[in-house]
């Protein structure tokens, strides 16, 4: 099963995709927010079709204690909106600390801050999607 993972940010949307077997997540792209949610969602619809995704997993930024704060509420609302425009199931998945993990890995790989900023969102999406994939393989 091919799955698209989304890390919804206020300025960018990180996108990752799984391989066809649903085993490995790979960073795909970063979509710059256009200030128009419908346009952002149209770009996601296009990626779902292009990648032949059978599911979309949206990162849910829960609080460290597992609580649903304002950011998680926004992600839940946007995931519900995305579900109305894509032709595949949409679900959310805990993404706590994925951006921190992605940034740390990129730092260890020797990327300087400007280079990290251009890829951290799609790497965070891949970290989140890989955790989702691993949980569904069990």
C-alpha cells in the first residue's frame, strides 16, 4: 500500500511517501503555503494522484503529555478538510518530536541551517510516516 505522509506547518507542508510495499518512507517534497487552503489542498490532491497513494496520514502535533492543544486542533480540522477533497482515506498520527528528530539528523549529516530549513519539513513527514508504517506492520 502506497501512503502519503503530511507534516502540516503554517508556512510549509512537508510531504513524504512510502514505497509500494508500505515498508519505507522517503521524503518527497515541501509545498509552500499559498495563503489559500483550497489551493494547498488541490496540490495535495495532485500528489495523491501522481504518487498513486491509497491513504494519507497527517501528522498530529500532540503536546508532550499527549494533550490536544491549539496546533493539534488546527491539524485535526485541516485533516478533516483534506478528507473531503482526496479520494482516499485520511487519518492522523502522533508526530511529537518528529521535526526535532529530523533537524537533529540533518545537523548530524552536516547540513547548515539554511540547507536544513529547506528540507526539514519533508524529512519530518518521512519520520512520522515511517513510525506509522512500522506500527502497521506489527
